[in-house]
């Protein structure tokens, strides 16, 4: 029997709530708790820049409902500094920390630097080690052309890694999900100006139609708005949520 497909998880990168959007949310003991009265997922980006204690992750998990899930971005020390080489201890430390989320850890997000070309001698062993330690969903956002090839697709499929569908797309095909077909992870940074641009009503309606058409291809779908610089992510996520429910 084919596993049931679940409604998309609509999220923001981070749970900061702009003043103009606060009326959307119910009361809560923290900003995250308030955020979770509207959304059932969030992407943690701060883990890319600095480690968080396991107790911090556990506190975040305790402040949200049972259905809520977190996506957590792997540290830049792994992806950008070590470039996936010889970083087993760094990976183990990160997984120990974010393991504080328990069953509310939904996705691990690996974003690669634009200059990191596909090298199976480093990527293969790293993904194998990651998969040996974590059996849940993994999404990878590569930004070098070599990752958008049949060879890269085969590597991602072998390790059950979903390729992020990004906006703006840096290479042909990068705006659609790739890799592991079980997961679609859409990551919308804002366009034409990354992190700053708002998605207007017509654009959001078009994207809602795209998600409906794509729904049958994946068992699990995440949509993350990363256009947070001017506070558009929360409003865009809430509007897309309403369009999909409607």
C-alpha cells in the first residue's frame, strides 16, 4: 500500500513575527509558541552560523504542539569550511545537539556553497555517514552546476537525499524538486531580490497551483519562505496556507 501523502508544511525561515503580522497569532509563552499557533513547521537557520545546546533544542521542542516539526540547517563548518571532508566529529556533535528536538526533528537541510562542485570522493562518504546516523528526511540545496546532472541525481537517490527546489533557481531545473521523490522541499528566497522581495498575490496563486499539481509526486512536502529581510516571509506563508486550504 502506498503511504498516505500529507498536506504541505508551510513555514518561515525562523520564527520572528513582524509587528504588522502579530494579530494573526494567538497568545503564547514565547515568540515560537505564538508562531506555532498558525504554522506547523519552521526552518532553523541559526544553526548554520553557531551551535546550540541540546537543552536549547529540547526547550524549543517543548514549546510547540506535538504535530509541529523543525527543519535544521547543518553548520557552515561542515558545508563551507570542511566542504564535506573529514567532518565526522562535527557532524556527530551537530546531530547530538539537534537530537534534543526528539521526534519533532523533521528535516536536516544541507546548503552547499556555490563553488563546491560535485566530488563523489568527499560527498559520497559524507552522505553515507549522515545516513548511518540519521534515517529521517534530508534536503540538499546545491548551487554548483555539477549538482544538476544525472550523476548527481543518482548520488542523491542512492542516499535518499531530496534536492531543494529553490527560487531564484541558480541553474536550469533548480526550481523543481530532485533527488529522493519522497520529499519535496521548496525554498523560496524572494525574487528578484533574494531575501528582500515580496511574493505578490498573483505569484502566490501561481505557486499554490504549482504545489497542487506537484502534490501527487511526493509523500511529504515542505515550503519555506526565506524572504525574511523585510519581514515578508510570515505574510507570504500565511497567504499561501490560506490559498491551499481554500
